[in-house]
C-alpha cells in the first residue's frame, strides 16, 4: 500500500477561471495544459448540483471530488486508484479552513482579497502531492498563526501582514 497522492487542488470561479490552484503532478507539464484541464473539469461539472454535498466523478483516469459554494468551485484531483474517501477528506479540510479564514463569507471577492491565506492553506494541506493535514480548523489555525507577531521576520509573514507591519513602522517613523 502506498501513500495517497493528490494531483491538484483547484479553486475556480463561477466562470471556470482560476482563483487559486496548486498542481503536484507532472500530468499537466505546461500552463496551457493546466488551463485546458481546468476548463475541461469545469465544463463537465458545472451543471451538477454539488452545493449541498461533495460530488465525485471520473474524468480522464482521474478521480475528482468537487463542491460548489456561492461563486466558488472547489476541486481535488487524484489518480483513478486513489481512495475517494481520502480525497473527500482533503476537499472538506480545504473547504472548512477557507470557510473559517473567510469568516463564513465564502465568495470570489473575499477569496481574492485573502488570496495569501488561501495559498498558505494549500501549502498546509498538501506538499508535493502528499497529504499533510485534513482537519479544517487546525489548518486555519496554522495559517493564522504563521506570523501574527509583528516582530517576526518579514520572510515569515503573509503579504498582508508584511504590509501592515511596514505601514506601522512608517507611521511610527513619521510621527517621531
């Protein structure tokens, strides 16, 4: 038995355009092949009713678990030999952590405003295709604790936290 592997995690908008994506497989080596895959998956799933529960489909020898919320479409892809329940737990962990980080306001505008948190979320869930964590609240906690401390080095802060720190330092300098 081998370790389950994730091929990609996609977060697309209601038109099938990228919001946040991570690929962990060489199945799609170029950006154009990745965009083609995203359009293919979106076109095959857009008419389904995956709003209340996650749905599953098999497309091009890939198991895809997906869920739609407002104007966001969440997808997790694995090989056709992967366990659907494990893929579904990755999707649920991703969805739960995003819901917590966006304070239950899960829509495209809010997602784009907090893109740094979403990308950190993806990094906490999967690394190189290997699943690290599926517990949504724990993922959200790890993302928010990454550097809420303004004294931590800028390299360890999210982009929005780094801007806040820089703004605070500039304000203190100007007020002196």
